[in-house]
C-alpha cells in the first residue's frame, strides 16, 4: 500500500494514478486525504491537473500529471568511444538527447570533467538550466560495485579501477548520482520501454565488449556487482587467445567488437568501430561476415545454458554488433538448436526495441526511481 506524498507522485509519474479517484484506490488512502495531498502537491508545483477523463457514472475526473517545471534528471551512457545523453522529465519522457564523441581511455578525471560539462551544456540546450536537476544516472562499460559506485577491474579502461565515479560526479554537479554497468542499464531500459510486460529478461550488449544484464521478476538482478557477466566465460575458438583478464579463450577475447577488429587488423583490414564492422558486413566483405557470424555462434553457445537455467521470457540483443544480421541469426540458431524445447517454446529473441538508446533510458530510469523513492517530495513540500 502506498500512503505518502512521494507515493502519490510516483503513481502519477508511472501513469497508474491519473486522477484523484485512481490514487485513492491504488494507495488505500481515504479520498479526502488524497485530495488534501494532491492540493499540496499542486501548490508546491509538483503536479498539475487538467483535461478530463472518462466518467464512471459521476462527475468526469480531471487528469493529473507531473508539472513540467518540477525538475529533470539526466541519463548518460558512457561508451568506449562515445557519450550518449538525455534530459528526461519526471515521467521518464525525453526532453532532449544527443551523442558526443569521447574516449574512455583518456582516464577517469578527464572523462568525469568532460561529462560534467556535457551535462550542463545539454541542460542549456534543452532549456532546462533553470529547472531543478534532481539526479544523474550513468552507465559505464565495465563492472561497477553497486555498494560503492566504483568501477572494478575493467577491461580497456586504464586508470579506472576503484575510481569513485558517482562520488566524483556528485561533487562536480552537486546532485545525487547513480552509476551502473551499461549492460545492466540496457536491461532496465529495454524492460521499461520495450518489454514492460515481460518480467524475466536477458539483455546482451555486444559492441566493443560483451556484457549481459538480467531482469528477474521485474527487477534488475545485480548480485554483488558481477551478475550477468558473460564476457569471461570460456569458449572454443579457432586459435588460442589470451584475454585481458589473464585467462585463455574468454568469450570477449574471441567475439567482441574489439576482438574482431584485432583479428581483421592482422589480416590487413582496418576497422575503426563496431559500426564500421556492420557496414563491411552489409557490403558483403566475406572475411568480416564470417568472423561476425562466428562471434554470434560463440555468444549463442554461452547463452544456451543460461537460457536453460534462467528460462527468460525474452533475450534482447543490443550493442553495435546487433545491427549485423549474421550475428543475430547465429545467436538464434545456437540457442534454438541446443536449448531444451520447454525453455524456448515461448522464448523471444529480438534486437533491442529502444536501439542504441537502451542504456541511456535505463540510466534515466534508475535515477528516477531513486528520486521518487527518496525524501525529495517531502522536502519539496516542506520547503514551499
């Protein structure tokens, strides 16, 4: 049962409480108490009431919605070679989004300072610099300790180990900051915006690296920070390769975008990014197509026992390599060939509905959850 002002705001934000009557029914509060709380929230500038809903026999109810000036959050996807960012209102709607180049290898201090500048400039472009910035969610391309918001033993991120990303950004911006692994946030973004009715979902992010996020019973499963990390599962590749973790023949060492570019470079084919890889596949370059297909087969082999074990509703494939049809077909083929029929009977294997925005949307979603379950609403009411 809900019962606080924050609970009422959250019901409106999620679209479940569109009128005072619905709020009373969902919260278990008396209609008179709901009306009193709603008036306080309207006076505080957090809610607005306009339009009319369908009548159920009495006076037509007025629609409740979040006030557009109540505040904003920022969701940021920090990739190996890019930063994708969105300003979002408290209902999770994108006000403005854009993508900027950036190199994670520059190091944590440079990247966090640049990210701070990008966030401030994005707020200005969105016309939101005068609105309260309530929080920032950030996706990172490496393992993140959920207890400390520090990046832990990442691949291809020199200088980032144990760097307190959330603490540093919080100091620079003066707001709460949540930091999470990008594959986890991809899973959140896809679940919220792409598959809201499917509460058991695996999201595989195949780009420069390979990762996997898990939604179990409607919630992100983090474990102690390494849940869903398939990148270091051993596979049998055509030739032995030592992974950055020090072990031989990890999935990421054979099937990631970085691994494929390394192999192609040794053959005299220079590839600049996962997007470039896909372009070469679409152009019918045989050496590239064969490698990408083999990468999908290896990823599918790793996912097969996990699908049997977890039995998800959906396996979502995202990241740069998911735009290559041979990769997708090979993943599907391996899973459907080797999984138990009961595990695949109703299984959907699909590319990300939200596309390249998945991680960014997930970052915005987790910080919105934090804001709307915090004492912010009560603090706002008391301040006004």
